[in-house]
């Protein structure tokens, strides 16, 4: 039997939710698992920038080349990441401006 490492994400906002996902999941996957709305015009391929979220606590893996390139075109603020590209490196707490 495989032991699957997991991580927890807290989605803060008007109605906070907690979801448990496989470790290294993308932030987008966890948000969708929590059934919360999130922009994703490009369906998560790192082109539209609509999935911008704010990481309140915890950490993500460093940007991959796709996210870094997108961040050059659409700069991120402190703590912001593109949810479709950022992968959880620990338990994470996220929010957006519209939850
Ligand atoms: S969903 Fe388009 S950049 Fe993330």
C-alpha cells in the first residue's frame, strides 16, 4: 500500500474552509476541491493570470518557468501567486479578494 503525503489548506474569507489534499498539489486543485470560485480563463495552463491568490500563511514551492514568465507580464504583489502553477510546500492558508 502506498503512503500518500497530504497537506492541509485553509481557505480564509467570508466562509473559511479547510481541505486536505495530496502534498505538492497546486493551489488551484485545492481551491476547486473546496468548491470555491476562482478565475481560470486559460484552464490552468498559466496564461491568463485570472487565478491570482494571496498566500496568508505557509509556503509554496518556488515558481516554475511558466509562472515566472507570467509574473513578468502580470506582476504579483507580496504574497501573491498564480494558483494554477504554485504548488504547496507546506500547509497553506489562502485568500482572494472575492471569497
Ligand atoms: S488559470 Fe490562467 S493563469 Fe492560472
